[in-house]
């Protein structure tokens, strides 16, 4: 329920909901950090480096383990 959001990220949630209104079907689902390790590690890397980037063909050494686990989990 958007009006019940007390998170400091409530504005982000509200913007996502507004953007989703223009799409035919969108499902939002909470996923715990343990199920989202790769995204968490990449976010931490961006915070440490104070920027974000796109890697093609390779990944940063600090997230290689997470990428391998994610790929193995979906095989």
C-alpha cells in the first residue's frame, strides 16, 4: 500500500508505481537480500567507487563469485 510507506525510499516506490501505470502488466514483489546478492554487491561496489558502470564480457573481481552462483542457480 503506497500510502502506508514510511521508508526513506517511499518516493522511489511512488515513482515506480506511477511509471508502471503506463505498462500493460507489472508485478512488484519484495525479494530479500539473500535472493538478490548480486544486485546488492553491485550497489555496494558503486557506492565504494562513487559511480556506476556497465561491463561487457567480464565482471569485476569483487562480484565474480556472486555472478557464478547466480548463473549456477539458474542452470
